[in-house]
């Protein structure tokens, strides 16, 4: 796993095979994965000390908060199963920059906290987080996006 650091907002936007950084994909997060993203963003924004959000995640702290706040409202509003995990899936369009920021946030928290602390603070195992990283990476590196015309939205499940 490799955390990416960016020195400017434009550098973070240029990474990846997308034609347009504002391009969005419909990305479905099953309830547990949405909660894992929520917990990771919460750690980046409020938990782990000394994070340089912009250079380590690729977006500003305020941009990350713009992703976190609606997700927080969504998580709190969801019906939960017996284990406290959201039953519904989150399905919404995410920009390339947002997917990259989510991916980098999860990876940063994994690397910073380590196995025991990650599980304690997020409620998830590192292997569950690694599965989510694989999904984010697949969305970011989808080779079919490179040469095809850019329709408004694509769907990634």
C-alpha cells in the first residue's frame, strides 16, 4: 500500500487515467463499507493527530468535510442490523477526486493505526479495509475508461 502525497490541488486532480477530474461514477458502498469510510474520514478529520490532510489525502480538510458531513447524516439515519451496521447501501455519484480522497483516507488510517488499533477505533479489520481499497483502486484504474468517449456517468459496483 502506498499513500500518495500532493503538493497542490491540481497535482491530485491529474493523477489517474480519467479524462476529466470532475468526471463522476456511480459508486455503490454496501452499508458496512459506507460505515468503514465514515469511520476512516472521522479519524482523519478528528482522531489522528498530525495529519497533513491536503498533502496526504489529496484534498483540503474542508473538501474532505464536505464528503464526511452528508455521509455522517446518512449513516445516522440508516436502519442498523444486530451488529450496528447499516442495512442499506449508499449509491451516489463520486467524482474521481472524491474517490481518490476516500481511498487515500482509508489507507492513511490503516497505515497510521496498525492492526490492533485500526480494529479498535473503526470496528473493522485491516482485511475488510483492504477489500475496500481494492474496490476504490479498481474504480480509479478501470482501463476501459482510458480510450472510450466520456459519457456523463459510469457505474461501478
